[in-house]
C-alpha cells in the first residue's frame, strides 16, 4: 500500500487543502537570563520543505513552538498566511500539526485510538467516518497491521510513523517535525525522509523540519537554515551545504575527529 502511495501523482486527501506561508518577524524569546531567539526572522513559502539545523539547545524546538502557537514571543511576531499565529482566526481556520521528537503517543491507548483521539474529542465525524480516516492514514504508512498494538509494542521507527499518521488525520496545511529521524538506523531514517517528502506533495502541505540529520537536509530540503546563537547564520538551497563558505557552518556539518586534542578537554 505504501509503495502505491509513493508512486501516486494524485493527492490522497482533501483536494481543497492549501499550503500556507509562514513569516517569523524579529522574534526574541528568553527564559530567565537565557536569550534563546534574538531578533529572529524567517520566511517559509507555501508548499516548501524547510529544514532547520543547528547545535543542541540553539532554539530550534522553541521556534517550532512559536510557529504552532504554543509559545508567546517576548517581542516580534509569527504570521501564518499574513495573520498572527496566536490569533483566533489562525487557530480556527489553519490546520497545523506537530510531530514530536519522542512521538508523544499515549501509552494507554492503542495505535488506532491514538489516531482517533483528536477526531473524537473535536467531534469530527461519526465513528464510521473516524474509522475510515484513521485506517486511511494507517494504510498510507503501512501501519494497518499495527492498529490494535500499543506504543510499548512498537519499534522506534514504527512509533515515528504512527506519530506522523496521527498528524495526517488532521489534514494539516502546515506540518512541523521535531527531529523525526533521531535514534533511528540509517535505513529507517531514509524511509522517514521519503515519507516527509511524499506527504508534502500528496497533501499539499508546508513542511518545516528541525533536524541534526545532514542526509535529510541534503536529500529532501528545498532550503536549509542553520541556527546558532539565537539567529540564522546560513539560509540557502540544500546543495549550499556541500561546500559552505562560513567556517561555523562547515565545522558544524563536517566536524573532524581529533584524538590528540579532543573537544571535551577544551
């Protein structure tokens, strides 16, 4: 089923689904005495896959939380299709989903019920309609056999796919991923990359991916940004990472191993 999905040229969900644009304008965010984002600005075009990279603790996940409306900036603003991300208009009319790094699945619920929970809580259809939508999402990611399983019975890769499937039942216009390939073997990580890229095309969805995965950025990113010290030090097409001119970028993407002068002793 998943191979058929990958090879299809037609959208598999609501044909009226419209990708949205994102504009982060001069956002500053601090936690106590630590400034995480410093006058940060970024524009993501509708339908684009934008990959955001940077060292751990550089503010990547904090930025995602601002875009989806879970954080309020100290200054600046985030616009979704020209409207404030914190506004009721955006909350009511723009469908956004965040795929968390650890999946954030409910351990007490089966895979099926994890996907159905959002639809049931928001009363988005009869139980039959909910079943149809849940099973469609599971089938798209070759997870139909796992519908009755619980998260504790799943591999790391399957948990990632279930988390993506749960996001899909919302038919998002903006889909955010937080480290979707972390803790995965190379083959499973490549599968997740394929899923992200294919869903962008099939679902007509704007996609922002936070990742340390250089292969992901090079293979599926339309553009890539490098975040350090609270701001972007590099933005460009993915192939710009092959030979970066900024030493900070090259040191981050292509670190050398120096056994005679190891970093942890500096």
